[in-house]
C-alpha cells in the first residue's frame, strides 16, 4: 500500500492541476499508476488485487488521487495514519 500511495502523491506533485471529472477517469488514472508501479518495482499487478478488495484502502487511494494537492506531497502531510 505504501508504494502505491507514494506513486499517487508523486503523480499529483507532477500534475497538480490534473482534472478527474468522472469515476471512469479516476479508475483509468489509478490503473495507469498501478501498472507503472508494478512495472517499475517488479511487482505482479495481481498483487494490487488485495488492496483494491478492501474498500477502505481503495477509498483512501481514490481520495489521494482525486483531492490531495501538491503541498501535501512536499510536506508529507497526508492525513493518513499507518496502522
């Protein structure tokens, strides 16, 4: 989960004005990031299935992609507590 969270934050840092206007764009963007993380880190894409089966973790990732801004990435302020 940490690797994908970092990738999402970094994507938002690179594209702070990224507009996601509907659910399908959100899913497509998250899928693209997941595939990149999978390839770059030699992680089987199927390993992410466990993350996406948990609705709480999926909601966190969607919210990161959709709402978190550039300043949060730079400061490390995520609003997410690791359990």
